[in-house]
């Protein structure tokens, strides 16, 4: 564990080679083995090479099935406990309409998780519902969606320290990595 606490990479919607050629080079420089203890992936990775790459980043890797991962042995949803926090994980295509805050809140209550991680919309987003958190790391490659072609590549790293977490949001804006930080606490 680092002095930041237990570090968890939230990533997903990579879509290589279907919708993107590769991860942004500046992200590849940051995402190297041994920096995080957990990888939490919302699915739609795209190929075995990048699945293996994710598995090389941390000793604990959790991946769920996206709508383009049909035929895989991945679960539709998963819960993981990290420190004092229970994390629920889904791809997000199961939520109708996509990204609907009320439907996500219902699933979060069903899974009884403190943080619900989802993808599918390719839009990085963090919301609070009833003192719990819903997090979408976006698309790590900036892969297009049927509704948006100019997706900003993004991923999130969360540092867990007891009842506190620090969230680092990484986005590739105009060729440069932008990092924003926020914090939240468990009630």
C-alpha cells in the first residue's frame, strides 16, 4: 500500500480494435504494473491483449461483461470489498435509459454498495445519491458511441483510506493529461 492508501484503477469501454486503435500514449505511460492494488473494469475491453494488459497492472482485477463482451465468462455484475467500502460493478447497458440516475440508485440499493461503478455511456461522471456514490470512469480510449463521437478519454484512480476516499480523475484534453481531485466520505 502506498501513503495514499489502497489504490484502485477504474477503467472501461476500451473497445480496441472495434472503436479505437489504442490507448492514448500518455495514459499508457501512467498505467504501468505495480502502481495500483486493484483494477475495476466496466467491460467492453475489445481484445485478449488488452485484457491481459489490465491483468498485469494489479494483483486484484475485477471485470464485468459489457454488451460487446458476449460469449465471455465474465459476470454481468459483481461486488468487491476494498477496505471499509463495498463496490458494485456493472457495465451499464442493463440500465434503461442509459446512465439514468434513478435506475442506477435502485441498483446501488439492491447491491447494498457504497460505490456503484458503471460504464457504457463513455462519459466520465460522479454523482451522489442518498450519501452513496455512482461513478462512471468514461472510456479510456475515447471510443465513440452511437450518440457522441467526440468522447474525452478518461479513467479514475481512487485512493481508499478508512472512511475517506480521494478520487483522481484523469482526462486527455487537447493532447495533455488533466488531473482533477475530489474527496468523499462514508457515512
